């Protein structure tokens, strides 16, 4: 049975292996002549190689996370057929026939060029859509041949196979981790709590210290595993919301006390501004509580002793907006684009002393978007604090089976 440190090392090694595979794939995409765009299952851009940047006029850093239709904007779609929800619009070009033809791409600058290429879906092992890979090229005056299209299609099929392999490796690792780590960790945590409560007899001070260390480490590792599994469920489309009508005020009143102990230990001042006219929302109660708890925990964790944090909740035209702010370590401008990446943590002398998975904010973002809301992060820079705002609609968007 692995202890907390060994389990954490396994997670880090598996994550590193996946990152290396993804980097190799990115290098391969950047080296081919075809323009390539890859999206996730929700139709948001995850990769543009240099030729695609040149044809669309969008750089990858700008396009990342945007709907594909904003980047790959076309006219003359007579030969194109739509793909069923959740992927809609031009993202679905030619998926039935495998080819895109007689289509003009409108670049960001407004200029147009005739393109041809191929578009294929990437599916998980259970058949669910994981994303779409689109390869295309400028055929203005190039005399595109059938052999050229076949070559592009072969390259695209190779990319699809590699993406499918990476997804399979990830799925197999998560399934193994769920059984091999989470189950024994529940036992470790449970028995540690029994010992800590001195149910079977008193402990001396040294024993209490060691048992408490085991309990804290076990809870930390269990949190990491649960967050990784939740992230995987959302990304694969397997996360299901159990929605109901909820009192926003009651939900906040039940969640805020969960961080009271953390706030008290660090002698942090906590400010609450909750509007009286907050409407009820239709949402998954546990998931919304998880979002709020993740963001409040982050605010406490990255605010030094004696600092301030706060929560504001108010009504908007279409739902509610909740802001959680702090006077903590803040975020440097060069790191703002990385904060929603898994396992990323702000690197400061203070943050190195705090525990964290680096998954709280990315997971919160995915859960907010699953409800049909939006989340934004603002910071004036290092040591100037951070503000996170997210919205929830009055009627949440439900995921499809």
C-alpha cells in the first residue's frame, strides 16, 4: 500500500508522462505543412499549429479556449453537414464525407482564401466525442490534386490515432488510480480519525502528532485524487448534474462556515456582502458548494496571516454573480493565462509553504461552465490580491446524455 508521498509521486509521474506525450504531438503538428486545428468536445480550440495561425490570423495564445466558429470562420458551406449537439456550426464541416471543398475561409483581417482539407471526430473508448481534428490548406492557384487530399487525410488519421491513444492511456491510469489509491486512502483516513479521537485508548503527545500528520496527508492526497477524477469526468462528458431549485442565500450560509476554522487559525478578517434580493437558482447543490468552497479555500490559503478575504453575492439580469476576493499573494501578469491549467500554482516564497493541488481553480471553472455560467480572475499583480467572479444562470443548462 503506497503512503501519501508515494501516491503523490505516482500522480506526478503519470501527469509528466502525459505532458511529454502531448508535447511530442504538438511538435509533430508544428512540423507538418498542413494547417491543423484541434478542439475539445465542447467545440473550444485547444491547438492551432503555425500554418493554421497564418491562414486564420489567430495566434494560439489568443485562440485557446475560444469557440471554433470564431477562429475557423467560413462561407459557401453547401458541401458541409452539421454535427449533432454539443458540437455545432462550422466545426462539423465535412465530417460525414471526410473532406472540405468549395469553401472560403475568412481570416481575422477580413480577407478570404479558398481551402480544402479533412475533418474527423476523435472519440473516447466508450464512443463519446472527445474533440475534433481539422486539417486544411490554401488551394488558391495551387491545383490541389486527389493525391494531395489523400496524403492530408492519411496525416489526419495518424493524428487521430495518436490522440485516441493518449486518451486511452489517461483513462486507464485514472481507472487504476481510482481503485488502487482512493479505496485504501479512505481506510487510512478513517482509521487515522479513530486513533486521533482516542477511541481505543489515550495517545501521548508524540503519537498524536504522528497520527495527525497521517490524517492531514491522507486527506490532502484523497482531495487530489478526487479532483483529478472529477476533472476527467467533466472533460470526457461523463459528469452529470443533479439540478434542483436552490435558495442561493441558504447555499452560501451552509458553505461559508466550512472555511471558518481556516480563517480563525490565520487570524484573517472575512467580509460578507450578500444582497437581500438574491433569487433562487436551478443548479447542482453539491457542485455549487464545491465551487464556493474551492475558491474560499484558495483565498484563505494564499492570504498571509492577518490579511483579508471577502465574498460578495448579487443579482444580475440573467442570474447571480458571486465574487471572492483576497489581499493575498496575487498573480503576476505573465501567469494569468496559466491559472486555469491543471497543477499550475503561483510561484512565490509564500505559496511554496502552502499545500495545494493546483486543481481547485481549473475544476471550479469547468463546473461553472457545466452549469452554463462564466468565471473570470483579476489581480493587480504579486502581493496585491486576487478577485474571482463567477456567474450562475437562473435556469442552468443541463448536460446531454
